[in-house]
């Protein structure tokens, strides 16, 4: 019978958490890309903004938690990125001409860093 080490369980939990974050970022990116598609309904932008704002709100909250095991410098950088994304989304909410391209590029970079 194989004994499972506590460290192995933690590593599995961290990998599962990264996978959930990657899937959530994929969904956010998909919604943002659909919203910038020519002819997309206004509701597509509203849905993309709502989902992505909620996602980054949760991510920033988790990053600010003392239980988050990432290095402090990395957490600070990711919190700064999250705040920037939330500001960009709020700007897009009030300015129809503002697109999501920058948010999409940054979100893809963050997502790709999870793998």
C-alpha cells in the first residue's frame, strides 16, 4: 500500500487550484473576445465585464489573504494587475469606444503563466 505524503497532497491541491484559475481565465477571455466581435450585442459586453470583474475581485481577495502561499512580491504584482484590470473594465463600462484588447492580452499572459 502506497503512503501519500502531506506535501504531495498540498502540491495536488495547488495544481487543482491553478487549473480552476486557468479555466476561469479561459472563460473570461472567451467572453471578452465575444464582446469585441463585430455585431456582438451590448449584453455581451455587460456579461464579459460582470464575469471578469467578479473573477478578478475573487483573485485579488485571495492574493491579499495571509493564507496565500505565493511570494509577497509576486502577490503584490498580481494584485496590481488585478486592480488595473478592474479599472479598465470600469472604464469600458462607461466608454463604449473602449475595447477589451489590453485586458485580453494581459489575461492570456496570466493564464499562460499558470501552466
